[in-house]
């Protein structure tokens, strides 16, 4: 299965092309996309977020590295710089998911701050803007990660449904011909997923606390049963 046309579609600002990639995928891939989409919608802000962070980090590195190398006056081929940064930041973001939030928020803000400072003092504006906003964003990784994962999950879910229903050509074609309606549906799913993950699903800290409490309750129950068993043995009449 050649994914090059799919990747090319998402390099353009063309909602119709984004939706139309379902035509390039086999129906069985739709089931996988639906399963992955639901997973990201429900659990994506937790441990599975690294599977969002890795590709997102690679994309950030690929897009921003050529811009920054040129800004710093480094004579490096743009494709080489982008590829190296994509691999490095992709691996880093997969290993430490907060990295993608740090760079994803810090780089654009830092670049904007550098431009405000002017060409002569560009670095003096870029560095504090990048470090300050990136650090603050990284602190809120759980919330930002939940929103990003929900957005990706929602799109995979919608795209998966269109892909899986290839056989119902009339219905799918009619829906796909309204790309902004498909995007709106995905946005509503993303909003619902974000609300669930942030406000309903326990945070990692809360989930860990509940796990420890369950273990303690289980241990107390086992100790109680063991004590009752010993007392039952003490109270039983001895054999003659």
C-alpha cells in the first residue's frame, strides 16, 4: 500500500483532499483507523500520547529546522537539516512526550518574539520567548496532550468510517463531498474526547492513587481472611 499520495494530501491546505484519502485506502484499513481513533479519543492523553508525540515531533523538526538554520546563518542543506531534526525530535518526543509540547508551542512563539525584537536582536527575542512559553506549555502537557490526541483520534475515527464503508458508495460519496461537514463532525468528536480526558477520566496521579488504594484494600481483605482462618483453626476441637 503506497502512502505517498496520502502524505501529499496532508501537505496541502485542501480539506477535500484530506477527506478524499479514504479512496486511497483499503476497506480493512478503516477498521484499524476506527480502533486507533477510539483509543486516542478515550486514552490518548495518557500513556498512548507518546504515539501522537513521536510523529508530531518529527513533523515539527522537519518543518522548523530549515527555518531556524537559515535564521542562524548556518550553511546546511534544508532537506538534510529537516531530516536530522525530524529523527532526533521524533525519538525525543516518543521517549519524553512533553518534548513535543515544549517545542510545538515554544518554537512559534519564540520565532514571533524574535521578529518583534528585530533582525539585530532576533536571538535576544527568540530565546526567552521560546524557553518561557515552551516550559509553561510543557507543565500543562496532560491538557495539551489530551486535546492533540483527541483531535487526531477524531480525525482517524471519521476517516476510518468513510474508509470502512467503501461498499456503501452513495452514502460515503455524499458525505465526502461535504469536507467541511466532515471536519465539523471530527471537531465535535475531538471536543467530546478532550472534555472526557481532561474532566472525566482520572489524571495519571489520580489513577495511580486509586490503584494503590485498590492494592491496599485487597491486601487488607487477604489479611482479614487469613486472620479469620487462624481463629477458626484455634476454635475447632482438637482431635482425640
